[in-house]
C-alpha cells in the first residue's frame, strides 16, 4: 500500500521556509543543493593580459545557470591548472566573474591587484605547473540566467605569458604535461 499526503502548503515550525512547488514536487529546503552544473576544459590557453593593469582575460571555462529562487546562494568552485613564462613576473593570477562583475576577490588596498588567487612562487619556471583552487559564494538575487567565468592574467610587467592546461616551456617530451581545469557551480536553497 502506498501512502500519499496532499496539502496546499507546508509551513515551517520556525525560521526558514520549506517550499514544495510545481508538478515535479522539488523540495527547496534551506541548505539543499538545487542544481549543480560543471564544465571541464582540456583546451590549452594563454594570455599576455596583465593583472597589474587590472585587466583579465576570459578562459574557456564558463557556466550559465538560471537560479530557481532569487534568495539562493551560488557556490562557485574552480581548479585551474596553470603554467607561466617564468616564476618571477610570469605567474598566473586568477579571478571569477558573474557576467562582468568580479566575485570572490580581495578588498581594495593601494595599488594591490584585486584577485581570487595570489602570485605563485619564484620556483615556478617555464617548466612547472601549479593547480590553483578558487571558491566564491555569490548572491545574484535573480531568477534570470547568470554566467560564471574563470578569468586569468599574468602577474608582472614586461613581455610575459600566463597559461592554462600547459606549462610555459611545453616541449614535446615526456617531461611535460597536458592537464585539465574545471568549474563547478551549485545553487543552494536559503
């Protein structure tokens, strides 16, 4: 025997609301993951765009999500496999954007670069790759589609290059690698 409960609405005993809506009866309980979208890139990318000029280039990692509720939080996670032309000034700097707005970046302080990741290490030469994780929590306050994109730039000044999914040297030998980077976007009910 199967039991069914028919109600017009559910009310919480206290605090946040519980919303069972639509013919698919999706439960939007606070803290619940409503949807998860992923993007993985194996494309090798490069840029000479300089973070020191407060400029970043869009990577191929991008996800468009349409939130089910305007009160939802969006959690954005990325892991970027980075290479550089040299470790002193060629380090790759990353940030995340919603549409064109940077998210998850540091506060303004003098001439410092506002970014989601810091400079790598002087030990990162043209033969070294670093995986850099990023995470941001966003409150887009909309049920319209928004797009999250990983951006990257080279840290220093001069003629330098930042890379994704390859090293700076990238010689055709077994000493070098080709890697992947990923972006995950989750809508969390509030």
